[in-house]
C-alpha cells in the first residue's frame, strides 16, 4: 500500500463541487427509488398468496429487497449529513426511511460514525473486527486460534458456507442486538437498549436518549406491521415485507463485509492507525451498472465515502476518479466479481495475527 495522503491533499485534488449537497437532487434520487419500489410492489400485489406460488414469492423477495436497498443507502446518507444542508429535513427523511426498515436511526448513526472514525482498527473498530490469534480479550478479540482450528476441522468449503449463512442471515440482527463483530472497546452493545445488561459505552451523554428516540420509530413501524397482519393476514406481511427486508439486510452485510475485508487488507493497532489510513483500507468493487443505479453507487465508490462521508453519492464518481488518479498506490480496488469475492472472504478470512515488530494484523490461512 502506498503512502497515505493527508486530508489537505484530498481537498486539493477533489473538486470543491463534490463537497456540496443539493437538496433537490437528493430528493430526486429519493423519488426515483420510491417510483421503482412502487412499481415492484404493484407486481407483488398481482401475485397470488398460495403455496404453489412460494418460489415466485422468493424471487419477489430478492427483487423487492434489492430495489428497497436504495432507501437504506439514502437514509445512510442522511445519517452522515450528505443528503441536505437542511438538517431538519435530512433528519426527518433518514429517521422515516430507517424506521420503516426497522433500523434505529440515531443509534445506528452513532455506531456507524464510530465505524468511520476507526475503520479497521483492531480495538476500536465497530464492524467486521476479526478474531485475533493469541488475542488478549481486552484490546483484541480473543478466539482466533480456536476459529482457525474450527475451519481446519470443517474444511474450507463447509466453513465458508457456514460463514455466509451466519453473516448474511444473522449478522445484521446480531450486530444491532449484541454488537457482534464490533471491536472489544464497546463490549456487547444493544442498539435498542442503552443500559444494563448490555454495555453502555457506545452511548455517552445524550446518545442514550437518542437510542430511546430511535426506538419510537421502530415501535411505530412494528405497530403498523401488526395492523397489516391483522387486516390482510400474516402471509401478506411475510411475502410483501418480511421477505424483502431480509434481502435488504443481506445486501447491507454484503456491502459492509466486502468494503472492509480481504485477505490482503490488514487491521491496525493504535501504533499504526490514523483516520486516513483506516479510510484508505476500504475497498471499491465492481457491482455493475444495475446495482450502482439501484443502490446509488454505495459499493463501487466507497473509499471516497470513508475519506469524506459528507460527499453525496451523486458526486462520488467524480471524487473517486480524482483520488485514484492522484493516489493510485493508496487507493484500493478489487476487480473480482462480487460472488467470487464473497466466497473468497467467507472461506479465507478466518482470523488475524499480529505481525511481529509492528502494529499490523494480517489474515492467517487455516
């Protein structure tokens, strides 16, 4: 990896316009996603709710969840302040969108900000922090040796399949409910309950109150879903909402996992870490024109998002071109097709071990 540029150098090469937000443009992208989702829901309403149509409903879940992921990305921009300079409008949009997807808006805003501040930090990182061989359980996640032994016992293919299921199906709720894959600094946090028996280290000062405020939006959504089930039946709710939501959650894990994990991408201790070094450990990948269109380029232009998270997605392409041209040795791009990259990471990124004489943690192969 090349020399990491300073923030001032980023400002010199990225056009000033990329750092501006246009409310009308952001709302237009929201409208675009809404129109697409309405069209998809119309398709769903035409599918009979019968056992014979279960395979069709599974396909519908993948279609609807994939299009609905666009809402997640826009809510995520709101949480970063990248949607609009109108703070009230931005908070309203983000709160509504995330609440509808059962995401506690302010809670996640806080934990995600920590993730950005400490990307790939072995102690303070907030998502996809690996187990460490010989980890002390305090500044490092313990259990790396046991995980390597498990992978050897299971075999690469079985272990990879297990990791895909655990990450894609259970990963997101496990993170929200117990802080799983987070670093050791914040303990077992819960995004809905900022006090004992869970750790409260993630929720200092006013953030505990914001967790409760986040819960209000989720509870209102759950109430609406209960009314839906009572009025139109549980089958309708499962087919039209729960199935697509599971797919949204899968996409979220795919993106975050592949953004920050690969066999040649290290994690860092304090002695090696800086904000910019962590940001440049993010990885851009080729998601293709359709997913880039539906998901507002969240996967193919993620490095610049970690460098400057207030840049809106519609400026990310130009900003990415600027940084990869100016800093080609620091910018990470992996051209491996997504399905192959996902399998590679699931079956090979098992645990890390501290490199002797440095603060870098490198992936160990089983």
